[in-house]
C-alpha cells in the first residue's frame, strides 16, 4: 500500500510543481509560503492568502478522494500518529523539503527534487512525511490508512513549523552568501 501511495504522490507532486511553478511558484504548502515570505520572495498578505487556499484545497481534495472511493465525504480519522518518533519524523521531513526548495538552483530542478525528497521521506520517516500543514489538516478528514486523528494534527503542524524554521535558518547560512538579495532580505536589521 505504501509503495503505491508513494509512487502516486511522487508522480502527482512532480507534475503539479512543473505545471504550476511558472504560474504561482507552485505554492502547495503553508510552511513553504511562509518561508518564502521570510525570504522576502512573497508578500506576507499573499502567504496568508495562499495558506488559506491551500488548506481549503487540500480539504476539498480529501473529500473528493473519499467520494471517489465511495466513502462518506468526511470522516474523523482514527489513525493514531503520535509520539516522539512521529514528531521528529515530521520535523525532519519538513526540514529536508524546505532545504530542497531553498537550495535548488535551477527552476527546472524543483519538480523532480521536491518529488524525490517527499517520495524518499515517505519511506525513511516514521510519519510517512506529510511535511505540509494543509495536507495534515485534510488527512484528518479521512479514516483510510492515510489519515491522522484530529487530536494528533497540532503536534504534526508544530513539528512542520519547527522543521521549516530550522531549514530557513540553515539555508540562510548555507545557500545565501552575504550581500545576495536573499541574504539581505532575510537578515533582520
């Protein structure tokens, strides 16, 4: 089941990032949009608007998936995703995703690099790499193997935020040399 889910996720993610990258920056994840705002590459009002649309879109997608498989439109998940390993895994998955996004140099590399990271993280993390608060919230609406209990959502989102902020901090030091536009925009004055 995980292999099929991972393959579908990788294919769909690479396609969406390639398709939407030049239109909107392929903003599919609230922590990505927030880090782009921290980097000075996206206005905060746009990051907030994107985040709201991302959550609504992911929830609509979860409802659509439930309906496609003849399930009730919305179910409260009972799939337990709790504990230190899950928290650490989500932080690591999100950290890596944001580092890939921050560190890639050519726009044409983003689709395969993002998809490859998420696909690999589905296997090497205990959490199966949600790495996206909007997806995390949406997955609480399905009681399938992909779900997450609503009570576990806040801890996952906290881990994702911590992972994203750590990637921003490390990325600022590793990928943006002093004097670059990104370094100057992201350095507190």
